């Protein structure tokens, strides 16, 4: 069964808004012309899946060392500290009234110096400046997570907003609370609100932040005004900070609104280590095939639909969900996840505890051909779907074609078709498996068997004769 006509109808809305969004970028006065942030999908590591709210500086540095030594040569460059770096007692998150925050004199969160001792310089909290400098010295990039808004404690104390005439109570919208986070109030779309975000982003720029993940902003609820204010503050800061919006599912209908301002946006709520989960939260791998079939073709330089972090490897000692564990995804499912993310050109952000990487996971993460598929292919889209078999197609800059076969079923699946069935113009190709690196010789038809939940990615090049 061919899905070309169905795909065209499903994607028409997304592609139309993509064109509108591109026009908006060109017209947006604060947009840096000629300089594309996140020209390829960002690759790196985030602390949430292994450490939750609790990561310390020592733990972060241990993971950065592995990132540098093992993964950086293959393109993994971002090191991101997720939520809670300003909490003295993150273990008390289930009882928010007990939480103790660390703030500066202008009401901005700063790192807890007990957990991040490098924040203290001559008795003064200088934030993540020293830590970011060390990350940069390794040729890596530094990122942090925040929740949109202004700290409720800053509002209660009505602290001044740096470099402005405003105070916290001028900024806060106390009718706007994030439904799942107890720390902040929303920010008014006023000069006071812009002054707040200007002060916040100026602080992060001074620290050396390269990547800012902002939560509770792209869905439940969607906050376009705050996205715009954050973008404007980034432009004013003068530092090229990549802006990542969470959580999802971001609505395709808002793409023209967010594309001028952000480089990444989440297409689903949190993904954890399940093959399938029919609940809205957390999401499983199987459900991403439907999501990415719509979003994948929209991915382009500086604008990346984000399928979320990769919950693979060891998730511990304090994962953001559940108990410490080896990922519940099997090796076959892990390969399928990485192959799907790469075919769809999603950002690749690892959730594993890097200090406990196993050989099989490391083999996948350092597969240059799989990484090249994510970083430099184009024309990515779902090509066909028959029963439990899903096929994606894309192209390489050197003229090669990719076909990726996925089995969503619980039993092995046999795939047998002509190359023309997948809209390949040639009658034969030289074939190589991307993950295994196996050369298959000249291929004139597809005849493969996929294990349950398994995948096979082929790189097809035209024969010389």
C-alpha cells in the first residue's frame, strides 16, 4: 500500500505553516540574518533522566568527562543541567512548601553553592560562570533548564528587577501558575515583563550559557507572549543561545508563531523507557511513529521538532521518573529509537548516566553513519505503512538514498517489495546497513525480516556500472 497521497494530505497543513513561518523569520526585526542557530539538530546530554532534580557539580563533571572523552568526537557537544539547580533540598519536591530556593538580590535563581561549589567566588555567588568556562575549555557547550516565569518567592519579597525601575510585583501575573510546577508565577506581557526576561537572559549570557531549555511554555499551557519576550531578551544579550521549548505536544497550528523565535520545540510530553504507553504521560516509543510522521518533514536548519530525550542506558541514581534502573527498552528497541530519531532528524539528547554506559549503547551512540543520517540527510518522511511495518525515506547530500524499516508488531515481520514500491527511481542500488555496516552488494528488491519492535536502515547508492 502506497502512502504518498495520504502523506501529502496529512502534511499539507504543516508544510503550509512552515512556509508562513519562514516568511515570518525573514521579516522578524530582531532575527539575526545570515546566522542560523542550531543549523543541525543539537546533540548532547541532559541530566534529567538519570539525576532528576538532584544533580551535583561532581556528578555533572563526571558526565562531562565521559561526554568529552567518548562522545564528543562523534558530534555530542551539549551538556545540560536540567530542573532544580537552585534548590537546597530537591528531595522535598513532593511537599513544595518545604522547598528552599537560592536567589540573588534581584530575585533570580542562582545555583545552590552546596551542590555547585564552583558558584562561590570570593564569597560571592557567580552562578554557573566557572562551570560553563570549564565545559567550554573541553570544546563542549553548556546548557540549563528553567521554568518560564518569575520566582514566587521573589514576588513575595517584591525584589527589584536588575537594570530597571521595576520590581517583582510589577512583573508577575499571579493568576498564571504552571499547572505542574510550584516555583514560579507567569510574567505579564508588559515593559516590566520584558525587563524581567532581559535581566534573566543577561545573567545567563554572562554565565556562558549556550542552550536554554524553557519549560511550561510550548503546551499545557502555550505561552506565546513569554516565548517572544525570551527571544527578544536573547537577541538583546548578544549571545547566540539556542532556545528549546517544552513540554509537548506542541500544536502544529502554532508553528508560524514559534518558528521565528525558537530552534527546538517538543512534539510530545515526556518520553520514558516504554515501548508503548497509551496514556498521555509518559509517552512510549511506539506512539512516536504517528507523531513523527507529521512533524519529520518540517525539520530544517534552525527549526527542529524535538522528539524528546533518549531514555536509554542506565537511568539513575535519581531519575526524574521512577526508580533507578537500566532502561526498560531492550537493545532492539533502543536501536529502533535511535534509528527513528535519526531518520526524522530530531535533536539527539541523551538521558543516560554517562558514567555507566554499556558497550552496546556506546556502539550505537558512536555510529558515524547513524549520526550522519540525523545531521546531514534531507527530505525525510514516512514513505509507506503496511500493517505493523513502517518505512521512512530520506536522501544524503552525496546522492545516496536511505530506507528505514520498522516493525511495530510483537512478532517478526517479513518485508518483500520491489524498489519501485518505495518510489526509488533506479532498478538496483549498492546497499549497506547503516547500523551494522554490513555491505549487501547490489540490491534489486527488498527482502528482509525484522524482529519484533526491530528496525533496519539501508543506505543505497547507485552502482558504478
